[in-house]
């Protein structure tokens, strides 16, 4: 597919998917806001999804020739910093800097 | 001026993050700056935009794009549910408010103290001010990124970094270690089985397992 066409379809679908999540309650869900399935998914889907996204994103990092030590090491430093400081900008800056210096 | 002061915390978050998105987008993908700006104007969803960089780099299928972005943003469904009865805006103002209901705007308008004296009419303006920070940050970042001549800074770390932060915060809130460990296993198996469609495969598997678990829980609680 032509690059511009791909990007335009990509933006359109990403926008549609985003708006769908924000508009759904106003359009359909007003009578189901207490439904136990919604409560269950609302509680447990986000942690599951975040882990899957971590695995997805990490799989794009360089892993060959001991580079995995740098990749995983900086992310572990980042996770520990975030756990202790609760400061997202600080943790991302620290972890990314370590990675970018070593890789 | 009053609205500007209220939006300052969002400014400090959106400007650097928007810039990071702009830089990452043009340097990782080698695309023109206006594509990055188009994402921030039309899609306007922080973590989904960062994920998009990875998805475009991998030439992800459009179905995978839709499913991944929808589920990543699915937390917004619960923002809408919270505002359902209290949001009094109508017409295009309401439409824009719903379109621009990001994490930050939601927490800003639901966390406002009573004495802030804010009218409903100010909500969509506040949402608009917040989006302008995001778009402006993206623009600066994308233009800066286009000037960078260094071939490889190692910026690919930003996407996993963002999701690790979000995962840590999810763990802090829910302490669902077992669940997250299973999710990790599913993710690794999905990469091993079908790397090209890893997200679609792992998200679908996780959703099916969660539905089964939900039905099982309902079943046992009813039969007691």
C-alpha cells in the first residue's frame, strides 16, 4: 500500500478507536454503568494490557550480543525508580539516558 | 487567565511529552513533521500515539491498529461513565469535550475544587487549552527532530519506557502480580508463535481467558 494512504487510514482508524472509547458511554452504556462485567474488565484489563504492551515494545529492542543486558537493565532501573519516586518524567529520563549512553 | 492557571499542571506534562512524541515520530519513522502534528490534532491520545510509532515502524495491519488502540484507550470508557450524569454541555461543545477527554483533562475537571467557580462552559475550553499544549509540544518536537543529524540516538527506548512506567503504576494500584505474570507469559508465547501479529494474538487470548474467568466466577458465586 502507498505510504500516505497507509498513514491516512492509520490515523483515521486510530482516531475512530480513540473516539469510540470516549463516546461509547454517552451513546450506549448509560443503562449498564453498574454491569459487573464492565466493572471486572475496568479493574483487570488495564494491568494485563500494560504488561502485553511492555512485552511488545521490549521485543523491538536490540537483544543480540549481550545488548539485552543494556535493554533490560535500563528498564529495570526505570521500574525501580518509578516504584520509589512515582515521578514518571524522572524515571523515563533516567532509564532512557542510561540506555542511550550504553547502547 | 484563570483557566490558564488551572491548566498549568497539564502544561508541564503535555509540553515535554508532546515534544518527546514529535522527536520520536520523525526520527524513528523518517516521516515529515506534519504527520506527527496530524496525529496530535486528530487522534489526541498520548500513550496510543507513542504505540502508533511502534506500530507504523512494524507496518502493523489496520485491524491490529484498531484493536490495540481501542483497548489501550478502553480506560476512557470509565471516564465517560463517570461524567455521564454530570456533563451538561450540548452540541459541538459536548462533542469536542468527549473527543478530547484525555486522562489529564478528566482528572483536571473531576478534581476541581468547588470554589474554583468553573462553569460547564469552561470544561471544553480547558480541554481545548490542554490539547493546544499537546499539539504545540508535538510541533516543536517534530521540527527539532527533523534537524537532528545524529543517525541513532537510541530513542527506541522511549516506547518500552513509557509502558514500564504505566505497568508499575498498574501494579501499585491493583497488586495483581499473578495476573500480570500470566499476561507476561501470554505475551512471550505470542511473540514466539506469531511475532508479526503479536499484539492482536496476545490481546485476544488474554480477553478470552478473562471472559472465561469472569463467567466461572459468576457461575460459582451463583451456585453457592
